[in-house]
């Protein structure tokens, strides 16, 4: 057993948008410790989102935050739907999933809806003891 709890690491905000939520997202996007590549993918994806949604007056980071709120369930679920999408690069796949989540559609949004539907269905049996 440990003698003391490990110290909580403080996340620094990302260099471009100065947002800690972006840093958390990039840490989840990162594979094999390649943080600079993950930041590049994320920033390229937001550039693609901005070019695809010129009609909308919001900035790309606001669209990303709204899409993240649309797909965030009340309970923790890890979703890998942007990696499964077809596309040329990871930035294009991520941008497509961000735009789909902003419009309340796509794989991640469907997963959230299915999770909440199952939770509602199982809530009726919560009083039973097994």
C-alpha cells in the first residue's frame, strides 16, 4: 500500500485557445505519448470545421464545445467514433464527427442516446436486489 496519495497533476491550458478543456481532449486523443501530433490533429480539425461552417457565426472552438456538450452523457462513456469514421486523415475524421455532434447526429450522439435510453429502461428494475 502507498504511504501517501499521489499529488494531483495540474493541467496547463493549450497554447492556442488557452483552454484546459482542449488540453483534456487532446490528452484523450493522444496515442503513444505524441502530444504535439495530437495538438496538430485537433487544430487542423478545428480549421476544417471553421471552413465547413462559415454560415454559422460561432467560432470553431464554440462549435466544438457545443458539440462536446451534445455528446457528453450524464455517466462516463468512452467513445471512439471519430477514429472509426472513413476519411483521409484523422483531422478530417474528427472534424466530421464534431460537425455531426454539433447538429445532434453522428455515432457519438447515437451512443449517448442509446446509453440514456438503456438507463431509463433499467431504472424500473433498480429496486430489485440480485
